[in-house]
C-alpha cells in the first residue's frame, strides 16, 4: 500500500508534503511554493495575536498564486469568523463565486 501510494510524480509530491508537515508541524511556509490557487486572507484590524503588518508581509509569500489577496476587517478580532461573521460570510461567498465559474 505504501509503495503504491507514493509511486510516480503524484506520489513523490505526497511524500514531500508529508515530510514538510512532519518537519514543520504542518506549517505553511515550507509549502508556499506549491500553492497555485487563489488565496483570500481575511484579517481583523484588532487581532491581538498577529498584526495587519504581519499579514501584509505574509500574503506576499504566495508567489505562485494567481490572486493572493489580503482583506482587512475593521475592528475584527483574531477569531474573525466569530467577531465579524457577516463580513467573513460575504467575503467568502464573493470569493467562491468568483472562482467557481
């Protein structure tokens, strides 16, 4: 089963992702190069854990994404979907609608 799962180019990609996840505890930085889909980053301006400045730098790391976009939500907290669920819902609906056609 292991040999068949990690066979060929697709298998090598799966093995690479598994190794990166184990090394970085599923961190995203080691896999940014492989992200080739649109990215929507919603970030609250009142996030006490990560600053907007941090998000502005991090979104630039999605170099292979055709559309990596940071949207800030005024007064949004770290758990943005809790503090500003209506705004999050609308941004997600717009984003999915744009790319699901």
